[in-house]
């Protein structure tokens, strides 16, 4: 346990050094956008990853938007998923990168709308969650989770609800059937907890672990594809600002030969470009939400 605690502390020490990571991977001066004499536009993002990883993968997108629009874009991070949403509702940000599950809830409550959604490596606007286990653990099905330690991302994430409220529920597994279940703030923490053996299994986004599968981790079961996480705005958004964002990001895919250079350093979720999104696209997430079976006991 002391070794696990030490590894976890080291993990957090590394991921929290935002300036170092961005400086080493960007290749662009951090102050470039500050020197651009343009109106400032703030963009938010849910806290699905540690701050250093969010900044490293999302700030280059802000720099691209600053270079290709009449505005200077700044990233506004948040402590949790709800804070990112409230930053949009209160107009502290003009747009926010949300998760699909949180989006359908926010649309129902606040009327926000999606404007763009990212493409996967097959140039499809869908993504999947995956239940992962350590490569040497005897976990090959959802039923094998009984008596095991399960690491989950945020309670506001699709991944957590999919495995607990859908897969486990339809397999007759209650929270009390686990040795331990814990929600962590970030997907990368879930992955670290499983790879270092502190937890037997975890749930995360497919693209985050594709390079670890068959090595340190095993994929146990995948979710059905769902619409990829949207860039969302208020219904009465500033059409000039959002129009500029859409035009710049949709232009990424106009020339496939340039896309790799344009998106170098971007978070892996966005390196394949974007397509326009509408609320109707997220009907499959609503269907899954309605299919959720009530759970016995508390998480």
C-alpha cells in the first residue's frame, strides 16, 4: 500500500505541473495569445482530465482559434463537471467542451445546444467507453467484477453511468457486490489506479487506453457507440463569435494533408477534426438514460 501511495503521489506531482508540460510539448510560446490585440473569448472544458493534461491538449486549440479568427481565445479550467457547465450558464465562457451524458442533462435544464462534435480515427462522430482490467487479472466479463475493486470517473461522466447503471444493473450486480467502488475526478487517474494494481478494473474512454490494451490492460467490454462529446453553447449565443469558432474548426478537415500539421499537439479526441452537431444527434444517449435500471444500494 505504501508503494501504491507513493506512485499515486508521483502521478499527481507530474500531472499538476501545467507550465512545464505545455512548454515542453507545445513548441509555441505560452504568451503568444496574450500578445494578440483582439477581443478575449473564454472557452471552458469539463474536468475529465487533470489540469496539466487539459491545458496541454486544449491550449493549442485556443492558439489555433486565436490565429484564425478575429478573437483571442483563452481556456478556462474548472474544478468539476458542474462548474464548467455553470461557467457557460452564467456566460463566463462563450462555449464549453462537455461530455455527452452531461450535455443531455444540461440541454433539458438550461436549453444549451451543441454546435460541433469531434471525429474519431475512422472520421465518424462517435466514441465508446470501455471496461478495463489489469492484464493478469481473471476478469473477462462484467459478472467477474463481483468481489472486485472498481475505479470509476466522475459521477457526471457517461462512462460511470454506463457501467454502473446499465451494464452492472442488467447483470444483477449491485454496488454492495463489489469489494470497493470509487469515483475519481479524472479518467487518467482511473487508468493509473488500474495499471498500478490499486484497483482490479476501471472504466474510461476507449481512445485513452488504445495503446495500453494487450500490454498493461485488457478490454473487458465496450459500450455501444454514442455521439462524441459536443462543444456546447447557450441558445442565445453570440452568433459572430460562435460562427468564427465553427468556421475555423470545420476548416481543419478541408485539407486532409494539412490536418496532421494543424492538429499537432491537440488532445487526441480532436486530432481528426470536427463536424456540425445538433441536439437530435444525442437521442441515443437519452435512450440509454431511459434504459437505466434502478440500482440497489448506494454507490
